[in-house]
C-alpha cells in the first residue's frame, strides 16, 4: 500500500539552451506576480491593489555536483537569453512543463581539494512563461 501521494524533486529535470542539466541536487523555482498598490486617502486606511497584476517573473536557483561545465560554457558564451524547459516530473504520460527564456545571471563552482566539485546557478526569466499541463 502506498504511504502517500506526492512528487519527488529528483523527477524534475531542466534543459537550458537545449542541454539537459546533469548533477542537479537542489532546484528552487519561484514564480511571482507582483502587485501594484493604488492605496490613497480615499482607501479608508485599507490597502488597495490594482485589479491587474504588475510583473510576472520566474526565478530559478539550482545547485549540485559538477558533472560537466555546460552551464559555465553557457555563461561565457552568451550574455543573451537562453531557452529553459523545466519538466515537472508529475508522472503524466506527457509531463507538465514550464518553458521560458532566461538570463543565466550567476554561476559558481568550487570545493575542497579532496571533496566533490559543486556548483550553484541562478536564472531569471524574461518574457512570457508558458505552463503546459500534463495529460
């Protein structure tokens, strides 16, 4: 009998600039829809927000074991946007995905002499973020 329902983060895969990332251990995705505050003297002391949201954005932080230097290569090769696809690993016959263009804003790697080499990276979305639900 199954102990419960849920999704494993290890089933989430990412492709950046047509290269599937290897060695990823942590994946943090943050999707925001910023509010536009329109509070004024007639608001009676209550905050009021514009009915239409402000800026939608997706920020992605990843980290893991260095298995290749594809992200490092991407960081040096371009200052332009790269296409990103996050396969959400939800077990559907066609997985749910997030597709967007992003700027690789940070990449770092390192470790001690006798330890594994680890990396971290941050990507920031630009333009539309497309969610495709699995079927």
